[in-house]
């Protein structure tokens, strides 16, 4: 399935920042719901999902961008996702 994102080209930083925040909140809610079902005693399920998500993110491309810009953007995307997963994992372990 192809996912296309459009945004206001006159204000991309604000719109893309809002998208990142929305995705963070959605990811947090989804992982917290999974943790309620699966528990937090053994987070192997979480770690497997984390690795699968990073692998999927690394495989993305942005059409219409120069290769070096695309590579940098994809790297930033999966690094952000990685940090988000690590932060959520820490919160789950602390019971927050």
C-alpha cells in the first residue's frame, strides 16, 4: 500500500512537526495498549516490534527528492522512531 503525504509547502516545518507529534502520541497509545494485553514482565514482543518498525522505516523512500536529501531524511526518520521506542520502553518499565 502506498502512503502519500501532502502538506502546506509555505509552512512545512510547523506542519511536519505536528505530524511527528501526532504519530508519537498514536504510537505511545498503541504500545501502551499492547503492553496492557501482553504485559511488561517480558518485553520480547516489544523489542521484536521495535526492530521490525526500524527495519520498515529504513526501507522507505521519498519520491522527488535528491538521493542525499532522501537518505538524510530517512535516517532522521528511523532515528526518531528508534528514540521514541526506547523512550516508551523505559516508561513501560517504570510503570508510567
